[in-house]
C-alpha cells in the first residue's frame, strides 16, 4: 500500500527581535531515509504586532543538507520595527521526486549578550497532500486528529510560564485547551488570537486560580497540565510553552506542544 506523499510542508514558530536580542533559524530539509539532494525552495514569512506581514524566498536549498539564516539579515526592517516577539511561518517545497518532507526539522536560536537559547519548532504540517491511496490518507488523517497537544504550566520562585500562540492564518483563532480540575476535565480559559498574530498568555495568575500549591524539594510550586485535541488539525496555528525567569523575564526554555 502506497502512502500519501507530502512534497510541501510548513511550520509556525516565534522569534525574539529587539535591539539586543537577535534570532537565527536553522533548518534541515529531510525526507527521512530517502537519498539524493533534490532542490528545495524555502519561503519565510514574518508577522506580528507592529510588523507588516512580508516574505522572502531563499534559494539554493537542498534535500538532506542543513541550512540557516539570520532573521534580521533576511528582514532588515525588523531592526527598526520589532520590539519583541514576532511570528514566523516557514514552508519547504520540493518539486523534484516524490519525497515526503514531513521529517524536516527547524531549530530557532535566540542570542543576546545576557543569554542564549535554542529550541525545536513544532513539527511540519502538509501544505498539500497528493493522495496516492485514499484509505491510507484517511487513516493518517484520523491518527492526526487523535493527537493530543500537551503542555505543562509551571510557576515557582525561579520560573514562570506562558502559552505562546502563533496564528499565521486569516481567521481569528480561539484555543480550546483543557485542564484537570476537582470536578473533572474543564476548559482552561485562554483569549483569542487574531489573524497574522503571535500572542503570549502569561499563566501565573491563571495557575493560582486553578491549582493548589505543591511542596517540592526546591520550594512551593504550582503545576498544571494543559491539552488540546484539535490543535493538530489547525494548519496555520502552533502553540509553545515559554518559561521565563520571573524576576528578569529572561527566556529560559521553550517547548512545542
């Protein structure tokens, strides 16, 4: 049985761009065990509050060969207009051969004189499926829809957490996260995210309202598991847990849901 071939994929993530914080994007177009170095076109789009949506096309990419860009070099205007978080959408397309680009990966690196942080972007999603076998494609879609996007909110003396939602689509998105309460599973209140937006939702205040403090070896902490069953169905949306130093607000870690 032949499986669906995905020649085009895209992923959403966020970067920090300020006078002191710069971002680099490392990407690896891959088709798993498939050999060859077919040409791969890379399309990068930035957007966000105070940032006009714009795109660049990167030439010279090859399958199974790592590559990368400095975000501010690709978009020099960010040096003037960006004052914090910006959303990024990256797409990879291979016109040569019937290769599956879903194993491709992205790592985002954010650096400043005070810190350095790297994290893996959420998994690529198909831009367009070429259905070679309807039954196989239907089974894959059913499996994807059953995937849970899970995150852990943590608040203690050394760490605070936020939920970062990137929406590169044209429609407003309302996250449908759930959490475990004393009365069973319940909706976790999160606001909406407009088109071409990236929003950071601090969770500290929400955690205080929904969970009790727990005694850890390092002190009291509040921990909350969040999950969404429909996030994997959103082609233009990605969510991340962002952990910061509560005193300096310096980013400490990022985890894709």
